[in-house]
C-alpha cells in the first residue's frame, strides 16, 4: 500500500464528527442520514471546500436502514454537491469508516479521483425491527389480493407468535456468540484480570474528560442543536464519566458471565449514535487548492481470524502487516489509537503484540512491540467516548492526525478490531 501506479500520496486534510451520544439519548429521533449530512456540511464549511471539488462520497454503516440503504448517496445529494457526485456505502463492521477512508485512498491512488469525502455513521437508537418471515409472507399475500375478502382471508391466518418482532443481534452469525461473550472468552484465555480491565476503562474516561475540558476533543466535534432537549447545544460526548473511580467500576457486575466473568458495562464501549467524516485529497490537488494536509496515509492492512477462536484478535495480525508495508517498526510510532471495543480486547491485543509466543503465530521472529500508554489513546478511547459502529474509524483517524501534528510525531497507527474476526490497521505519516 506504500506505492501506487500514479505515484500519488493521499492526504488527510481535515476531519469532524458529531458528539457521540449513548443510544436512546438526544439522537434517538435523528436519522443516520441526518447525522451523516450534518458532518458533511460542517466539514465543507470548516475547510471552505466547494462541493463541486469532491469527486466521490464514501460512507460506512453497519446496520443500514431499509428506507435509505445507501447513506453515502443521501449525503452526496446535499445542495452543497452537484447531483452528479457518485457515492457508495460499505460495511466492514467496526472498521467501516476506516475502510471508507482507505477505499477513498485507493480511488485517489488509481487516479480515479482527486478529492474524496469519506466517513461513517450509525444510529443504534434506530435499529430496524423486522417481522417474522411468516408474517412477512402474509403481508405479501394480502398486498397481492384482488378483493377485500381475499385480503381479510390472508390476515385471518395471522397468529400471535407471528407478531413477535425480530431485532438484529450483535452476534456472530457463524457462532451465535455476541462480541461481549467473545471478549469474555479472550479475557479468560489470555489471563486478563478484572482489575486491569477496570484500570484501562478508568484511564479512558480520565483522558477523555481531560481532552474535553482542554478542547482537544471538542475541536473535532460539530455542535448539535438538540431541539427536544430544551434547545441545548451539544458539543461533547455524553458517555464520558470524569467522576468515575476504580471502586465504582469494581462494583459493576459482569454482564456476559455473571458467575466467573470480568467484562462489565463499565469496561466495555456503550451502544452509541453518531457520525464522522474526513476529507482526503491527492497531494498535488491539496497544493493546487491551497490546503495544508494534517497527514498522509502511509499504509494500511486488513486481516481475519476464525470467529470461533479469539474474535477480536484480528489487529494482532493486521498491525505488523501495515508496519511492514509502511517500512517502519513499532518503535517508530509516535502516537497510537487503539479502538476500545472492550478493555479485555485492548489488553489481549497489547499482550499479543509484546509476546514471543504470539510472534510465532504472526509469523515473526520477535514480538511486534510493547504498548507505551504515554503515546497510546492519549485522548481516551471508545469505552469513554462511545462507539457508533460505522463511524469510529473516521473518529480515530481524525484524532490520530491531529495529535500527531500537536506532538510533531512522524508516524502514527490506528488499530481496530471488528466483527467477524477482522482486524484493520492504518499508518499515517506527518505532513
């Protein structure tokens, strides 16, 4: 991923997101399309980029609405864009927005585009609820009926069990296990203690609270006017708990294994609504339009493991691939963003990257590297900030690029675990 047929470098110009809000709170009545459009409009406004300069729009979404399945196209139909701007939506689970960014990168590298708006969105307050298959068949039969009697006859077949709704589950279709159950399994197999998980969660909240207070996080947020919340202007994430403590976290009961477990609501990321997006440009296009890039995409890599094994260990394999493709080592990284689905997952990944035994599994002669928490998740992570499945990738890329600039760090890394046993890694290079 470091070389291209056109020799083009792809720049991250800017990024923005909505506040990340717990599902069922202020975004409960806001559609994913509205959230995605909000960040797109704000990004164009902040960068003063004309919509007709955008060649393509790409958005990730994990649980799409049947009413607007291609959310990216709804974004590209904003008045700010010509209606001729093509768009597509994709799903790589929790890495969806990151995949949208690398898909945009590839289009620019191939010379098919100069400017791409890429991001993601999720509304877990508005997860589509399905009918049973039998009830759906009855509705189809009734819709095709040619008389009132035939239509009534179809509805008379309905039984109470047919009316039980079917909601999507956050579980692996191949195993039937939820991500939380898989995180619990990983904690046990890797010897991740409950206290270590709670300490990481506490650090996530404390750092996110500090970064909110000093403006580093809020600078990345497009304010939201919450009409139903007494006209409050929302400028920060509502899952951050600055007053939490190890004692408070320790009192929470395990969720997925109530007797022997260690994974709790406190050391897991919450169900969240939100959207995020970035502007990508070919280096020469950025120069022509007068933009100063934050960073360049140096490399990326994806991987997959057996979902029945350790579901969220995909990054252990993706990260060394991305580092190799970038031509750098772990020691060269100045800032690291690890997506926090669960503290157990982060700590399992950390253990594996620093383990000689795991190095052999990854096909390396030595461990990938030891995580330095002084330069890792320095603004907090998904446990505190929240995790809208389709949007998190764009959030961490934005935060990484901004923090690299603040620290003058030459290289930075994004690591994301994803449903299906997938892992995603991306390396940025300071502009």
